[in-house]
C-alpha cells in the first residue's frame, strides 16, 4: 500500500501525462462516434429517415365520416411530399389511434403516443373536450399539437405555445351567422347546442354577438351528446318558433336533430357550423338538407376558383380523396405543417418547429392567408357561408 501510495503521490512524468491524455482523447472520440447519431437526432420521433406524428381521433363513433375525409386530405398532401423525397430526406409518417370520440380514451391514447410510440408531435385531433383532455400532457412533455379540428376559443386565447390552429374560432362563425341573419331581418334567432365544451363555446359567442346587436337570447336549448331525445328537442323548438336556428353539435347528432325538426314542422332557417362540412354529413341529411346553411373555414374544394383548390383537386385525384370541405381542411393542415418543417431546417427539434411556425406572417397558401406570431397561434380568419342545394351540393 505504501509503495502504491508513493507511486500515486509521485509527480507524473511528461511521457505518462501524454500517454494518459492520448488514451482519454481516444476514449472521448469513440464515445462521440458512438453517441453522435443519438446527438444528431435526439428529438423524439425524428430520425434521419422519418418524422413520426401521432393522432388520436374518432375513427369509429359519431364523427367517423368527417374524420375519414380530413385524414384523406392530410395523407394526400403528405404522400405528395414523401414522393418528392420528404422534408430534408425525411418521410412524414402519421400514426393514428381510435378514441371512439370519447375524451377519456383520447387522454389514454395521447399518453401511449408520447410514452410508447415516441411521437414527435400531435397532428389534427378532433373535438373540443377531446383536445382539452390532452392539453396537460403537451405542457408536461413539451409535445406540440398542430391544427386540432376544433374552433373553441380556449385553444386560441390565451396563447398556448404548444397548440397551433388553422381554423378560426367557432365564436367567429356564430357571429358571422348572426350578422347574416340580421341583414335578412331575421332577428328572432335561436341556438341549439350540445351540452359539452364545444356547445358552451358556441353559446358564449351567441350571447356576446346577440347582446352587441341588442337582440334577445331567450331561444336557447341544449341537449346531451350521448343518446339525446331528438323528437322532444324538435317539438320544443317548433313551439318556440325562431326565425332562424343555429345548431352547434357534431355531425350525427346534427343530422338527426335536423330530420326531427323537419318532421315536426320546423320550417325556419337552419344553420350549422363548419365541423359539419363533410360530404358524409350532406349525404346523411338527404332531402332534409336542402336549404340548410353551413359555415365554412375553407375555400370551395371542387372548383378551380383558387390555386389551392386546383392543387387540392390534382392531389385528391391522384390519391382518391373525397372532394369535400373536410378533406380540404386536412390538406391545408398538412400543407401548413410541412411549411413549418421546411422553415425549421434540417436539424429538426420541437422548439425549432414552434419558432418556425411563429415566423409565418401573412402567408398566402393559394386562397387562405396564414398568420402566426409568438402571441397569435390562430392561423386563419377565413369564414364564408354556404347552403346545401336540392341536388346535395353546396351553393356559395
């Protein structure tokens, strides 16, 4: 022990110093080489070949049809990008889990996508309470959510740095509807809303706009999202006799309540919001849909009236996409995300992508203006009203 201590206490010769330094540098170099692939792609869900996005939506349940159309549009754009080599050589992959349009399942799926599938980001969820269910996870894990299919104000203000929108607020759609009815001198306006976060958001927009126009808000009815009594709802509203009725609910419920209203003799003007803009919604309504107004947050998808529509129709034909406002929304969402990925650069991280999207100011993507900033993640303000014709096609 004394000999060893003596050797240790003896000053190192320059030869030993050089030898140890050389060994240390060789070891450091080996570690660097071994770890450099990890260091280069340390972000979850990103490799040199791919970017993994995660999605939890109702592949089954009452919104299955519009979800399918939205995904068709998004996957069509991703397919076109991937065919051209992807983004900086990375293919975009979307992994989707079915939450059956149940917020509780949405939260479970989201945790799985983060902790087990190791996604880079969430893309294009569906539903207001469903999106609210995963908000805590975004902040906890630092995983962003891009372009949920909900226009609830809570996802716009205050700004959540992990949430980016494309579609405008439902409250703005409700406001546009009331303004339109007012120009037609239809001031006895009612609201029928689903009793969840989506419906309550529409109710806030309804009350605020009606109050600003000094109009009464006494025709307001709510109903359950699960197993509502459509006949009773219709009979109540027919007795109240509004001149116009705004309906804020998901597609299947909206279809059934419109049919019940028509059957009960409700001939007043009906309007529903952009979440019901799918081709399946119109088809399911059948003859009951004639004259129903639908607000839209996308340009007309199946006419060459904008560069965006022309591009969408070409991609849609190549990828067998349903030509609808819903699929157009999915296409636009994918297009905006890819713009952000390209701006983020080759060394992709979540933080870089957030900053890249915030750098987009008044970008015209062919018919819609996209605008972000550190204090604004709303994206688009595009809203127009359309009507379902007797032939089942939208009239602008």
